[in-house]
């Protein structure tokens, strides 16, 4: 496993210029994710209407992996039904933590290298945990 | 070699864990402020205890128990001597610095603090010298107030003097060496100020043992907490120094076996210090390893170590400062061999991962000093910390790996 596999071009790009970064106004659901290990912090704001994610944005600060993962997640989930979004969250979490073939992950496939760096998995999943929390309970999550 | 200088290559040879490769390259171990590697002598002394003398202490009449008890008490005496305590009874074995500070906050704080009292805790403190005071404050109604620090990460002594003069301060809690910035705090001066106004000084010397020659009497400190594993000793053992007159009047921290004189269901009489504060079976092998680490500090010379580490840290700061966008945090006048930095291009967590791929082990994160991070205005830093066995090659490896970060993220 090389650094280039972990920090692929697309990750560096999203890390440097995250999409959907900033405050969402108005929003219906929000959650905060915090990784106490490294201080990564993400605030996720989601606007849901008719069971669909109309829009979502995130703010906070984190490493390239957590920022890129959050950025790609927002792009991917915009317009999806909450149900489909939650399915994707689970699929992504599994892909990050469990070995084996996880099927076509699309652009997210570029994050698969993270699995080889166990102490970075929590960076990649932070925003996803936050999303799940926002749409289900609307609370705070930490990845420890 | 001149007297008082360090023979780095022979010192390095004493540390088996340093001689390995990670990610296919030789290890560059620069995470010494988290824990140092252990010399063979320390490893052997722990093994030997279990191989030859293993028995419980202070309870058996048989020979193994006598040997174990003697080794344990000899370790206490060696440590008391090394830190300049007035008597062995002033040294309480703990599981580390954290337990020592909790002991002081719970036992001394719990029985001496009240509603109108204040404990001053420096902004640069480790969570282990903040949270125990908060817990005690909650129980007693006392207040915990931060001592501000300067941009260079030095204590604001003027503020401290003025605050002490206002009254109500019962204790001042500070670390001797900062695990983030390397700042060496003027403990003697803080002790003088505190005492002038009837306050005690509680020193977190977790980083002190390996980086400075500690003398608790010269400091005129009231409590000093130590941990062995950051000074070439084993993990899970530390010590609390407490002035005899204070320890004698403190209630036990934990209770059980080994810390009582007599127990009936009507009344229990507690043992004198230090036993009063050592409930249960202690970490005897750890104490022996701790004493062997003290031998190592003495043999190699802690002052020579500190000079050597300072040179490396200075060199690292010089080299790293050449890199645009890299900022060193903490420019105190007196510093030990610890360097913290951030880079505009990359988050510390990414820096740590890249460095690791080049065999360079550093710590990234908040270093259990979140209030200090907030003061510095950063969520985290990357920290390189030096020990007696590090050399200029380690500094170059660090520099080259940081350049790789720059290339990848720049
Ligand atoms: C300044 C400082 N204080 C306290 C501690 C806690 O030491 P220990 O974990 O050995 O109890 C550390 C180590 O992390 C430290 O660097």
C-alpha cells in the first residue's frame, strides 16, 4: 500500500477544495461529528422535504481524508431519498471496515485505500456517521 | 569524548526497539514525549524480578517476599534520592503521572478546598492536570481558573503574581516541561510566588524526568507527579512526591490492603505515608524497572541528554523553518527537545500518516492539551520529540519526510 493509493488525486482535490462546504440555510436536520483522537470536527446540515435530501452542506475542520469523504458524500447524496441515503451510508461503512468485494462504489472507490490504514478509517467515516445521526436522531456523534 | 557529552551511538545501541524497520525503512523514532523506548537494562531488570524474586511485598516472611520487598523499597529510596526528596516516605508509587495528580486533587484537594477557594491551572496543562481539579472543584465548590500564557507559550508570570495577590488561591498547578511546545517553566519562581501568598504548587513533571535534573527541594515544590515510561522506564509505574507534612495530614486516596494499620468493623486506622497511599498490590516489577531507568539517567547523564536533545530540537526547528507554510508553535526562551508544528497545506493527521510511511514516528493531534490548542488557534499539531538516542540523521529523516508532505499536498 503506497501513499499514492491513499492520497489519490481525487482525494487531494476534494480535500483542498471541498464541495458543498459552508452553512446551509435553511436546514431541517443537523448533526456534529467529532473525532477526539485527532480533533476532526464536522457539522452537517441537511434539508429534507418529502423524504428526500434536497440539499446538504458541511462545515468544520479535518484532515484531507475526512474532508474529501464528507465532500464526496454531499455530492452523492444530494437528491437521494433518505432511505437510499441510509443504505449508502451502510454500504460505505462496510466498505471501509470489512474486507471483500463491495461492488461498484463509484467515485467513492478511491477511498478504498483507507482500509489499509486502520487508524484513518474513522476519518473517512466521520461525516457518514454524522449524516446518519442527523437524519435519524439529529444529534452529536463521536468516532472513538 | 569530553566529559558531560553524550556518546549517542553507544547509547542508541542499548535500545533494542530502535533497531527495526517500518514501512521498509529504518525506524526514526521521534515520539519520545508520548513514551521513550526502553534500554536493555530496564527490560532485563523487569524480567529478572519475575524470573527470580517474584513475590508479593510487605506480607510474606519467606525469602522471595523479603527480596521483593527490599527491591521495592530500594527502588523508592533510589527515586527519592534522584529527585532530591528529604526522605523516602515522601515518595508514593503510583501507576503514572495521571494517578499522582488525581491523588493530589482528590485527597489533598478534597480535604483542603472549599467554596471560596481557587486553584490556578496553567492554560498549557495536560488534561491530567486539569480534569482532576475540575472534579474536585465540583465536589468542594472551589473554582478552577486558567493561568494565561503568552504567544510564545510561556506562563504569564505578571498575571500570576497579580492574581495571587488578590487572594483566595490555594494551589497553583503547572507542568515543568510542556509536552507540546517544549517550554521549560520556571518552577522555582512559580513556587516562590505561590508560597508568598500561602498557596501550594503542584508540579506535573511527566516530561521533566527525562529532560531536566529535577530537585524537588531546590524547586521548593509541594507535590510533584512523575511517570517512568517517558524517561526510559516501564509503563504503568510512576511516583508522587509530596512534602511529608502534607502527606501526613491527607486522607487515603484508595483503600484496601497494604494501607492500614488495623481494621475492625468499628474503626480502621490508616498506615503512615507512603503506605497510606498505596492500597493493593503495587507494581513491584515496574518500580524496579523505574529505579533501573534512574540508573540509566544517572549513568548517561541527564544534563548531557538535555543538551543533546536541545541541539537536535534547535536543528529541527532551523531545518523545518526553511519550509514555506510551516509554523513552529512555542517559542519559549527555555525549551526542552520538543518541537510542534503545523503546515498550511496539510492537516497534522495527514502529516503523521505520510511521515509514518517514511519510517518517521511522530505524534499528531491535540496531545491531551485541548485548552492549549485553542489558545494556539489550531485543532492539532504535529510533534517531534527527541530523546538521548536520537541523532542528526533522525532530524534529516524528519525534514525529508516533511518535504514529501509538501510535495504531496503542496
Ligand atoms: C505533560 C504531561 N502530563 C501528564 C501526562 C500523563 O502521563 P501518564 O499517561 O503516564 O500518566 C503526560 C503524558 O501523556 C504529559 O505529557
